[in-house]
């Protein structure tokens, strides 16, 4: 006789089994699932399929019109993986989704310039939530490549030149994305620090220097954010392609860092089957749509049957992919397509820009602007919107491009996009005086108008885009001539820069104000207006050094940058780039060379003033912390970002070892303690595969910028060793 069960018992049983499954560790759930899969099923998940987002004739069944998708065996009960660009919001590169509304964050450099991990996490949460509501559960976000060259076309996506700042900001962004049950990546692993010849260039650097700079940024980001995937890059590293580089993918990432997730290739970054599989690549992205070959499809299956790739390696690939799925509990939280809250998400993007814009110059307190002024706004299409960076990080503008362009004239990576958030219109809404606009294309006309204004705000732009590095740091299209002419006509000129990198400023001593707004995002116009009129107090600090010229750089010339057409993404030149500066990146290079940049890393003015005092050092067993006091000496609430730098006993450039972002009311003081990053105190010992703190005297500075001597103390520490 069949046993009888009451409905209550059945419901309880189902709930209990589901609860037990969820309670299991992600690794155990993934391991059990993989054991139940046949070899053919395992092989079917180690490459993603074209998602129809790049102009395909039709969107494949099961895909959403995006970068890629992957279908699991139905009996596993897992939703498809749906992959979406980009790092600053949900992308739709060929506008194939009819309702692909998304809010763009400001540039990654903006978020880094906040020096605020909480802001970064909230920004990540916002774009993760939008991805989830658009049906996506893999977001190709989390750029952690360091700024080794301020002309790199993709710097705007990343978080600057310092490994500690980059790691903490990018890690927090990733954690925010994954809090929404969306797998985040960290990319591009590794040394993808230029776009010129990125498909073939070899970044040559010693393992020690790489571990102390670029790889340290990734290590910290992974520790904080726990991304489900690492995306390996196009370039070669020490002559081996990154996606078949066992030192990067297996030795460093999986063995030393104990990374449990999976490595996916960038689109077209894989070149072999056996070598890549044995080196540590776990998933080929979108069937290699760049050159139509599929290395991890039939060719991988044949390699397994020949015995060239062990079956255990295929199981490991599948296990790592499923680990990422279970780690964010995707089975219990599949995406639910629905509308986003545009108003709330715009508020997040606006707050990010208000915290991350950097006030570089403010002579005679020209800013904040008085509301009774007649202000002339010039240039930058400020009457229409704000510029964004291009490439796979591009988020479609809500309502369309504010500056109409014929996209047919712009093959990949597309036309410049302006978001419909006009700084000029927002300034009109905030100002009590008159605000007028001149496009700036007629320099004599704009100069004449400037003579009759109380102040001039000129918007200067330079577009940065994936696949193209700048050949110089100059503003294009006679913008320097425009600024110089305006400064001759009016002594009260403020320059607002919408750029993804530093630019030359030959007019710097002729203007009273300069604000680096970066690419301000979908709500950037409102944020800029509030900053200019004092509704928001600037608190951003530079995440990268602004050189006086390219001659100050470790590599003044980018080999091959002028040897191709603007939209040639194949890069036929085959460059070998030797990073002989090692880990002395950015401000560390300037410090070691005793050079003075235009603006140092960490620099940023405010409408408030602060005093730093009472630096004390507190060494412990294998630890070091610093305490100090910050005082707001002004009459306005503001944000201070005191920074701690350390110089090791054997010299070299100083290193950022910690910081604190502190909000203070007028006249108030706050005492705080900052723990210094332990690996910042150490060198990587490549011969013994460990971090080694040298014994001796460490010089610790409390400063406002990387090159500010500030208050200094010396502490003597013993040597100690840390795991790799």
C-alpha cells in the first residue's frame, strides 16, 4: 500500500530539502552538480554563445540581445546565464533591445576619485539591480587595470594608478553588484594598460614588480568583492597571451590567491585549445565571435578524447562556473524583468559625480559662483548634455544621443554619446542671475560675449574610447585657443573638464578655476551645476597624477599609436613594451624621479579647509596603524580625505598605505585610526613566493597628496613574512 502524506508534511518536506540545499556551501553544491553531469554536459558549459547584441541578424533563442548567453542542462534547474556589458551600467551596444533603458554611472575614475568605498558599493548595487531587472545575471564590470599611461583610451573605466585605492574601490563596486544576485567580473587580467596593439602587445615586467603593482590591485579587489569571474585580457604578458598564461591564471590566481570562481576570456582573447585549457582558462566567451573559431567547442572535446586535456580539468572548469552561480544563490534569485526606478538610480549617479568631481584650482574663491552673477557658459555642448566614454562601457543615452550624430559614419567603437543632462540648463535652474550660452565654435564671437559677463564657465571635452589611445594629452579642436581667448577677454574664467584622462593645460595660470568632472554620467549636468553654485561641496581627490607633459612619463612615446587608422581594432603592429619602471607607477614614479607634476595623486580642493595634526604610529605584531586628528577650520561642512604614505627602508617611491574619508561640521575635530595595508609595507619575494616586510626604519607621512611631505614619523619594524 502506498504511504499517505498530508499536504502540510509534503510542503514541510519540500521546504526542508530546499533549505538544506541553500545552506550547503557553494563549493559543495557545485561539486555535487558537476558529479551528476556527463562529460558532454560539462563541455557544453565551458563556452558561452553569441547573445545577439552585436548586430546579429536575429537574437538567438534564449538570449536577450547582449554580449553572450549560456544554457545549463535543464535537469539542473538553473536559469540561463545572460551576460551584459558594461562597467558603468547595462549596455546595449547595437541597440537591439527595444526597452533597454539604463542609467549610466559616471566614469570609473569618478568613483575612484570619491575615495569612498561606500559610494562605490552603492554604485555597484545600482547597476547590478538594473542588470537584474533587465534579465541579466552576469555583468562584465569591475575594471582594475592600473593607469600606467595617462593616454590609455580605457583609463576612464578603471580606478587610477594606485593598487590599494583601485583594489578597494573596484572590490566594493563588485560587492555591490553581487549583492543583487548578479555575477560580477574583475577585468582585464592582466597588464592590459594600453589599447594600442592590445591584441598582440607583450607587457614585459618582472614577477616581483607585477605582484607589487597591477596584480596587487586585482588581489585586493578579489578579496573584497569576491567576483564570480575573472576576465583574462587580450595582450601578452612576458610573451605569453594572458588567456593562456599559467603564471597568471593558475599559479597566481588559483593557487596563491585560492580563487574559487572561473576565468572567462575577453571576446576573442583566446588563441589555442590545449594550451589555454591547461593554463587555467575555464570558459571561452561567446564562441570567439571575433574570428569565428571555437576553441572550447569541438576542438576541446577532441583534445579530451585524445588525452591532451584531462577529464578532471573539464570537471574543474564546470565546477568553477557553477560555484559562481551558487555563490550568489542564483537558483533562488533568478532575474525578474521589470522597470527600473530611473529617479532613484539617477540620484545615485548624481551623488557619485558630486563626490568624485575634483576641484583643481580656485583662485580668489571664484567658486562657488554667486547667484547674482551674469554667467556665460561656453562650449562642450553644455546646452545639450554631458560627454561619456566610448566602447563596451557605453550605456545608451536615455532619450537618445543629446548631440545627434550619424552612427553609420562611426563603425566600432561607435560615435561619441552625450547624455541628456545639460549643465547649462541646470545652471539656469539654480542661478538667480542670468546664465547664457555660446557654443564656442566661433572664438571671436565667444570672446566678445565674455567681455560682458561677470564670470565665464567653459566646458572642455576630450573623448576617450576603447581600442584607441590618445597620441598626446592635448585638448582637440582648438579648445586651448578658445580657453586662452576667453581668459584674455575676462579675468574670471572657470574651466570644467569632461575627460577620461589628464590633459595639457597651457592656460592654467590664466584662469581662476578648474574642475575635473571626468565623464559625469547620466545625471552629470545637475551634479556639475550644484558643484559650481555651492549646493554641493567638492570632495573628490585625484586617483591619478596629472603630468605637466608627456615628457615626464616613464614612457613618453606609445609605440605604434600613430601607425593605424582610428577604428582599426586588430592592431597589426606587434609591440614589446618593457615596464622597466617596475612597480613605480604614477606618483611613485614621480617621487622616485623627484619630478613635480601639474597636479599630484590625491590632490583635491574643497570649499572647506582642514588641518591635520597629532600623527602617532602604533606598531603591533605584524601590524602597523596610524592615528591622527582632522579639524575643519572653515565655516562650512565638508569632507576631508587625509592620506597615509609610507617609504620602505630600502627607499623607492612612497606608497599609499591607507586613508580615511571624514565628514566634518564647521569647527569640529575628529580623531581617527587607520590600519596600514600590510602588503604595502612589503616586497614580493618571487624566489620564495611570499611577501616579505624588510626590517628597518619606515617613514610614515600624514599628507593631503602623494607628494606632500606633511607630518612624518619614523618607526622601526622587524622583518616578517606573509603568504602570497
